[in-house]
């Protein structure tokens, strides 16, 4: 299931709902990777956001474009235990 953009950012809602997380490279998960010049962005149910951030301190709430990676360059699908398949939108820095 793919969830669209989030109208609010900066904190996860208390009762669930979508939240957008991002992580910059280098990073590798589920056979997919990000280089040092890339950012991956995913929208998940907010009930998983706290756990995701606890597992990897480099995962942040927000959008890649707001953090220095404005150029969209495609997407990958990863499988995450319990959550399932997620579309990771990939961004890069402008040239």
C-alpha cells in the first residue's frame, strides 16, 4: 500500500495516520542502497515511526527536498518485517 504526501510534518500524530521519514546515504537495506549523494523518503503509518527511528538514528521526520535533496530520481520497493512493502522515493542533490 502506498500512502501519499503528508500535509503535516515535524511530529508524528498520537493516534496514527501517515508520517514521512527520510534518510540520507550511504545506506543499504533489503538489497537496495543509497549513495552518499542520495536521500530516501518513505511515508508510513506514524505508529511505526518511533520504532524506525529507534532502530536507526539516521532516520528523521521530514522530506528529502527540504533537506538538500531536491531532485527526484525514481523509487525502489523494499520489504520491511511487520509493515510489508514500502515504496522508497529517491532524491539527489542538484548539480
